[in-house]
C-alpha cells in the first residue's frame, strides 16, 4: 500500500505542475490565475475518473454491496486519492 500511496502523492501534484508548465508555454497570454484554474480542473477531472473507476471495481468485487466487505482494492486505489485530496 505504501508504494501506491507514494505514487498517488507524486502523481497528482506532478500532473498539476506539468499542466501549469505546459499552459505557460502554450498560452503565455493567460494569467497565472487562468493557468492554475485550468490545471486544478484537469487534476480534479482525473481524480474523479479514477475514483469512479475504482468504485466500479469495488462494487463488482462484492457479492452483496450493502453488507459485503470491501476488499483490498479500496486501500490500494482510494486511499492515495483521499490523502492527496485532503492535503
């Protein structure tokens, strides 16, 4: 779980920095506020897609979603996203 957590902790801020850098190169006329807003929305969209995908995996892995136990998938996929979103 620790490597996955470290990967998520590096991936999302890295994606934000890469997007901000690319927008600064491609659209120099945009203000810093515009670049940060677009970068934030991109990272949020990626997190939403990954959260939805992992939710589908978790639901499909349980026989009974209401009373079934969540498998190890949650700790491998969701926890890194939650840690990054909290910070």
